[in-house]
């Protein structure tokens, strides 16, 4: 799935910040990314500690850029910039203290344009990765929230299947307007993975077969999206079987432009989304990539603290590929 993304990245020479530079999983992935000339990793942390860990595990990091916030020569200008960005919310002393932490420092490297994106969370919590992004990078024009999606992928007998699902990790119970943002951003993410988005707003009802507050929310969201002159088809509310199965679609939603062919699924709340993607992952033997953060002004993503080096490698490619 990553072949075309890798080939594109090799022509872009992007810089990606890793906030936990001395973590063996990060070092293994960064060494591989550098060796394969996919992107330019920037490791944050104490250079001596990073080199000790590298030597212990046999990773080659001599040609990888390492930055220690504590000895960064342009720290004063970075502090001043952050004070201006956080005016009225963080004073100079607080900004200076925050920039000694690699999550804030790395986010500022992205803000200044020195790096193209950031990948963190191998040891930081999701909140510790997302909070600096919201405070410094902020949401892109037209967006009010950050959302997330997962890409589900499997290959059986040389036949590839790819689906996008959202929001499975960030927004607990999104409103209609928030679901509009989630749907648009998830369609944009789907395109990065060469998924031509056909978006289904999921529910326990199909086009009026059921009633309830959640049904109304998904139906109204679909109506709002249809009025936006989007470049991809959308429909809802749809039950998953009607959205996914051509046979069921013929019975339940024969005139729908999406039913039976949907590949991008928007859930009514985080309960449905989180349960749904994990059922697909486990029972369907899909690989799940994410959560992929959406709606920010720059590509920033969060790792699971239980991730392995392969997952770091894949998420680095995904994060860099999200750069517009």
C-alpha cells in the first residue's frame, strides 16, 4: 500500500520531527527512513544519549540530524515567537519551560517551517501530542476541530481492499457541523491513500427506515454535505450493510449514489467508531493505520505507546504524505 507514497516522498525531501529521539523504536524507524532516502528525520533529545542507544542496538544515526532543545542556538527567537502565539495565555517563563520539552519544541520547529511535520507519542500521551499542536499549529482555515481517521487495509490473493473510518479516537459525540468537518477531512485523507472517497454517514437506520436523535443527526449531516458541491459522492443515513453490500443496497437504498459501494465510513460517535474499526481489524484481519489526525495546519500524528518500529516507520510515511 505504501509503494506509491514512498516514491512521491523520495522526490520531496521532507523533514519529519520525532519527539522521542532516544527511543529504540524511533531510532530503528528513523535509521530505515534515512537509509531508504524516504525523508529526513530530525531526532529530538540529548545527542549523547541518542548515540549510546544507537550503538547499543546497532542503528546508524551518524547522518541523522539531532537537536537538543537545551542547547538550541535559536531558542531565544523561538521563545519570543511562542510568547506572541500564546499571548495572554502563556508568559515568557512558561513558554521557555515548555520549549525544554520535546513535544512543544518539535511543534515549534514545524511552526517555524524548519520541519514539515511531527510524529510523537511513543512515550508521550495523545494529549501531550495534540495539545501543543492545537495551541501552536492550530486548525486549518475553515476547520474548528481536530478529528481522526483510520485506514483499514488488507490484501487477499493480490486483491487490495482499503477503507477509511472516522472519527474513532478524538471526538466523543460530534455535532452535525463537526461531522461535516470530519467527513470532508476524512475524504481528503482517503485520497492520500488512493481511495476515491464514497462517503457513507452511518446509522442504525437507512434513509428513513428508523427514527431517533442519532438518525436525525446523520441525516441532517448528509443534507449539509450534499449542499456543499463536493467532488465526491455522499449519502446517509445508511446502515453499514446497505452502505457496504451491493445486494443489500438494492433492497434498502436502490437509488443511493453511495450504497453498496461506500469506502469511507463516518460514525455517529466515538463508541460506534472505535468499536467498528476494531471489529473490522480483528474479525476481518485488516491492518489498521491510525489514528491519523485531521484538520490541523500541518501534519502532526500520534503514536500508540505500545507501537513497534514498523508502526513508527509506517506512520512516518503517512504523516509526511499528508503534507500538502
